[in-house]
């Protein structure tokens, strides 16, 4: 997450939703480390917990009163 040098990320969340469905799983995120102007957040997901199909990963970070988000489509396949 990129910010101005004096702004810190106060909250971050990942949501994974199966494409075409409304039920989602939420995962609170904790910053790994911060540098002036950026915060690094890392989270590993065990994909074996998900049935094969298309999913949408939504990442959201909040700093002060600002919110930034990104949506990424990914596919889980059979091993």
C-alpha cells in the first residue's frame, strides 16, 4: 500500500468471494512492515480450502479517512 510519507495504514482486510455468489470470507490483515510512504502486507491462503472455480479477491486498506481497494480475479483448479 502506497501512502504519503506521514500517513500510516490503520486497517486492512482481504475478502474472497466465489464469482457469482454473495457469500464471502473475510481475513483481517496485519502489516508486515512499514517504510516512509508504503506499508507491506502479506497473507498466505491455503487454496486447498477452496473448491475449484473462479474467485474474486478484494483487498482494502484504510489510512486516516481514506480507503484504497483492489479487486483481482483468480481461478482455483483441481491439483
